[in-house]
């Protein structure tokens, strides 16, 4: 079946595939039947204004909010309505909006929870060292409770923690939210590094320009529906996108 | 040099402390069951006292049966067998309570699971009455209680082998629990779940399993506590869980509900407060001290020099005085924080 918006068909290489996905909060329909796919190895972004339904889409994928209609396929299998804890075991990890670190646990304990689904102690220790190498500030503060970290440090912890589950697909919900420009830069660099290491990523962002610059493809969401989709570079130069999401840079 | 009278006072004080710490360590172990469950799902499991009672009843049934069968087993082995049967039974009860009664209400308003808990407590009490009858079950005379003097004074304060066993077992269980919660992956997962169930799920933690395990561990500790308190008083009865549960709950609130160290501290403190209170309430409220104020009192004191307003039977009041005082002056408990916005 051919996708009318993206023009691409749901191929065998799709790691994640949403079709006609609808998610509602009681009577409020927040996601109104969207089609979206992320192929293996791709970095895809989903951009849109506040309240467009981006977070709700992720919640639907992860089983945090019941799916009203439509299906979610991951790695060829229908995972619609599966609970989050099962998905992590199959390599689908998510960094939620607002980071969601365990404030009362230490950084080490937070990371240990990231590796909760794994049993290979030695390899976990090596991977934690790699995370510390990526984010040296976490290493310095390893025995501090996560609640004492700055917003940027918490974001690094949340990403490091998600990576420790050895995900094949990583869902990131506004990783740059509320961060200073330098930290935003660091976050995007990390996203690219992780992507280059072969992890498939679906990135949700308010920062449309940066998101489109690092992504292969992009989707634009408005009031619960996908309004534009395609190659990231194309979207970056699309007048409608420039006007709506890139502000003055349209001029 | 202390005079004879001072020495006697000190001995009485020491004795109350020993008795208080013994009961206090039982309260602490029971309080852990309340606080663990509260910590993870903010539920006050009022049926926990009954789980403790069931532990005592099951263990006593086994112990009495073994004694009756003249197996020739040493007393310690008999008691241990009782405990080892009681633990899984209580764990199964704890698991069932959570699975059948509390889990379906997890997203219901606060009041629903609370009332359910109180209802379950009544149901379990009645079940126990049907199974074991109203009659108290005695602890068979198989253990010789040996007192050891703690001071040089030969008629001074003593600690018995049973008291030592209770304190040692409690300390071991508390240490084991702290080790579990702060040093193991399961323990970290429990604390993660208590902070944010959704995020814990995103880590791959099956929160239902973690919550079940919390109930099961608390119930297992409760089983041992039930046997200890039953052995200490030499009796087990279907209603014993009610007062014990309320006291342990008070201890948990005193320490700061949801806080493990708080439950331990609260339990020990409550035991000591209760023992000292019971020990001295008679002296402090001895009306003969004020005999000169009133002829009526003086006349009665002439025949009964121990005329007191409150006797040591007021022991049980102290737990609730403490509970009320904590709720008024420090609602979050000694080591607790933010109970206000959780409750
Ligand atoms: N728990 C909820 N209950 C009811 N409505 C909700 C809930 N969460 C979100 N919504 C509504 O669903 C719509 C989509 O919200 P969502 O959080 O998915 O937007 P978003 O695209 O992630 O926005 P933002 O960029 O601000 O994070 C909004 O209209 C929002 O008000
Ligand atoms: Mg959002």
C-alpha cells in the first residue's frame, strides 16, 4: 500500500510503522489517524507546534496511553497496546519529555535501571564507562542523587540511561527542551553520534531547524495529523515549514 | 557511688529499656511492612496486622502439632519449622491481597483501597476465627526462658534468651531488608517504581511484579514478627493483629511513613516509650503523693498506698498518644518528608 503523504511504501526495512494511529484522552482526540514509518538506521524527526500531539504519539507507541484505533508495528510485529516494559526488552527505548530521571536515585542507580533488562554484568560496566566518557560530568557526580543535577545534566543522564538498554530504536521526546544553546548543541551531537553507531532514532523536537538538519527525513504534525512529510533537507527549504516553524529565517 | 535506691531505680529503668527494645524491634519489623507498601503505592495496607496474626497462628499450629506428635525434635527446630511454614503462607496471603483486592483499585480514588484494606482486615480476622476458633492458642512449654543479668546486681535487670533471640532476629531482618533495597537491582527497581511507575516501566521494570514482591517481602517479615510476638507473650489469638497492627502503623508514622529507616527507628522508639510509660505511669499518677491535698484521698491512701490514677494497663494508650502527637506536631514523621503532598 502506498503512503499518500510520504510517497514511500511501507517497506520491509521499516523498523517502526504506524498506520492510521489514533490516540485519545477520553473524549479528546489528540492523534487523529497518522501514518509514519522509520526505517532501520534512519534518523527521523517529528516536528510540530505545542499541543500538536507529538508526545501523545510516543505514548501510544510505548503503551503509556491506550491506542484507540490503528496499528503499530515494530520489527515486523504488531506491538499495539503492548506495555512499555515488554518493548524495552525488545530494544525499543524512549527518553520521555521532561527527562524522567529518578530524582532520589543516584546517577549510578539511574544508569543501572537503564540496564535493567540486561544480565551481562561485565558488558554493562563497560557500557557505563562509555556513557561516562560521552558525558564526563555524570562520572564526576556518579554518587549524587539525580535530582541535584542541572537540566542539561539530567538530559544527558536520561539519554545515557536509555542507551544502556542497548536499544535498536530510540524515541526521543524534545531532548533539547529548556536547555541553553551550548547544551542544545551537545545534545544534538550526541543524537548524531548515537545515530551513526547504528541506532534507529525517532526524534521529536520543537527546534525544527536543528532537528531537520540532523535528520534523514521529517514529519510535520499539526492538531493531531501529519500535514507534511519527506526528505529533511527538502522540508528545511519548504516555504510553508520555514514560515511556520523556522520563524524569521523564512525571510 | 550510687546508693541502693539509685541502683534500684537504674535497674528498673534498664529493665524497661530491655523490654521496650524487645517489643520495639517487633514493632519495627511489622512497621516495615506498612512503610514498604506505602512507599511503593501510597496505600496504607491496614490488613497487614492480620497477616502478622496469621503468621503467628500458622506457626503455633505447626509447633503445637509437632510437639503433640512427640517427634523428639529439639525445641529450636520445632520453632523454626513453624516459622518456615508461616512465612510462605503469609507471603501467599500478602500476594493475594494485592493481586485480588488492591491491584484492581490502583487507579481508583484514594478512599477506595483504604476502605478495602479495612474490610480485608475484618475478613481475615473472621476467617482466622473460623479456622482457629476464638480461643487463644498457647505456645507450648518447650523453651526454657533463661534470664541473664545485665548488671552486677543479682536481683537487678535481666535479659532473657527469648528477648535476645527476638532482638537479634529483628536486627538481622532489618539489615537484610536494607541490603536488599539499597544494594540489589531489585531494590533499586523498587525505589524507582515508588518514584515514578511510568518511567520505571520504560526501563523494562515490570512494576506489577515489583509491587507484588513488595507485598510478599513485607508479609514474610510480618510472619516472623507474628511468631516472635506470640512467643514473647506465650499466646496467639485471632484478634492479636489489630492492636499490634495499629501500633506498628503508629510506629511507621512516627518514623515517617514510606521511609525504611524511619519505620525501624519509629518501632524501637515506640517500644521504649510504651515500656517506660507503662513502667512509670503508676508512679507518676500515684495519688498518695498528693494525699495532703484532700482528706478523701488521704483516707484511701491509708489503706492502699499504691492508689494510682492510671495503672500499667494504660500501656496501649501510649502508642496512640504518640500517633496523635506526631500527627499534630510533625505530620511527616521523624525522618519523613513530603507526606503532605503524597497523602
Ligand atoms: N493527559 C492528558 N489528558 C488530556 N488531554 C491531554 C493530555 N495530555 C495531552 N493532552 C492534549 O492532547 C493534545 C496533544 O498533546 P501532546 O502532549 O501530545 O502535544 P505535543 O505535540 O507533545 O506538545 P508539546 O510540544 O507542547 O510537548 C493537546 O491538546 C493536549 O492538551
Ligand atoms: Mg510533547
